[in-house]
C-alpha cells in the first residue's frame, strides 16, 4: 500500500486545521474506497423502501448559490441522494439546514444527515434548532421518530428526510458492516476515524477545564459589552485543585465567576459559580450586604471565600453547541445583574 492511499496521509494533506473538516475528509475517503462502507451508509439512510442508493461520495461540492455542504452522496447517475453535515461543538452555520434542504431533490428519496456527538443528539437542542429553522423557512416536518442517538423526520409534502445521528452510532454501524464483509482495510480506517471523533468529542465537552475557562472569559466579555460588567484591571483568582475564576464588577458589586472543583466532583453540572464577596477588587458602590438582600433566597454560603461570601450556581445546559451554551450562561448572569441593579445596565447609565 502506498503512503498516498492511507487515511492518515490523506487527512494530513487536507484541512487538518479544522477538526470537522478533518473528520469529513476521513469519512469521504473511507466511503470512496470501501464498498462495504457505502453499503453501510446506504442501509443507515434507507427506509421501508430499502437502502438509499449511494455509489459515490464527494466533499465540498458548491452549488449555484455558493452553498458548500460537507459531504454529498451521489447515485450511479451522479444525482444527489444525501447531504451530510459534520458537527462537533460548533453552532449551525447560516446555510444549515435550510439551504441544503432546498438543494435536495423533493420528488425522490433524499436525506439531509447531521452528524454530531451523542450528547448533542440525545439532548434534543440541536434537533429542535434544525426543525425550527426549517419551519421558519416554510418547510414542515412530520412527527420525529426518536431512538438512542438517532432522530428522523420526513417532510410533510415530499420524500425528503432530515436525520440527526451521532458519530459514535454511525461509525459503529460502518465498523460492523466492514467486519461482516471481511473488509479489513476499511475496518482499520474506520477505527482511525473513530479515534479522531472520540478525541474531538472529548476535547469539545463543555465541562472540560479549558472549555469552562473559555466560557468564563467570554461570558465576562459579553457582560461588559452589555454594560452590566467591568473587568478593567482585574485578573484571575485561583487555588490549585480548588477553584479558578475571573474577578470583575457585576452591577458594580465585587464578583467572581469561576469553577468550583470540589462541587464539580460531586455534580459536574454544578461546576460553575458566581460568587460575591470582598476580595480586594477595589471600590464598588454595591456592598455585599446589599447584594445579599437583593438576592434573598437565591444564594448560598461558599466556605472557600469565608463565611460572609455568597454564591450562586450557574446552570450548564447539556447537548448544546458553544454559542448556545454561552448564551445560556450570559442570560443567567444578566438576570442576576438586574436583581443587583434594577436600574441598569449599570455601566451604560454611567457612561
């Protein structure tokens, strides 16, 4: 086997700067070189009328309007029968799913498939957004058929279907078909792609330390843009294996948004906390007792800041992309800011 024909060398020469691009390139390579892989995908995308006829797969085929789906599956005559969009933690693009739905033929069986981590499939958030965008564009879907890591719905007016499934489920099905067909080479390549997908999924989980830190930084920045916060000349407060967070002024009260590692060990979705207390932030107009009275019944004592500090757990939604996770966090913080300063946004009023 030449080096040019291996999966890793193929991916290494194309789009390795983006994990979604790399995974899509790898999937396209496997489908292009393995009849058993195409058979598996055909069966997976099929319905009661049988497998979807897939003879060829191509990446990034631009249409007349400049829309470029990740992967197009074609039949023997070169007609598009399926479009595949790869997602990990990234949000939907402006073209997804409406532009690609319109690109599919309506008078014969066709599928728009989204591949995402299992937690985004079972969490329903991604499916709800896909369905809502189609509905807003005038495309109605029938009742969704939901099972573990797979959701399917058909258009109410034609033969197009929308499918959302996990990388894990699809690649497991492909690996099983390769084993049944004694397709050793495809089995090896699918295993490589499974490793790539697992690595991407694990590195993108919101509860990973680096992703929580990114969410904290972006949340404070967003609050500054909304004029509820001021982080000027303030930095990070941390203690190894105990807590990590960002100091800032929220509605001109001394605040800290961060990770409570002890809480995370008990319940991961409670890893993120907003804490009010006097930690040398400097002059603030809203003192701790005023914050306490305005947040009556919503805060709890946090021992690592001392008995006087108060803290609120910030909910981390499951099954969302990064942007929606960030929006969810910011909405909670903005709600707290409004309680602390009902006359806000604080810094807009002062500017």
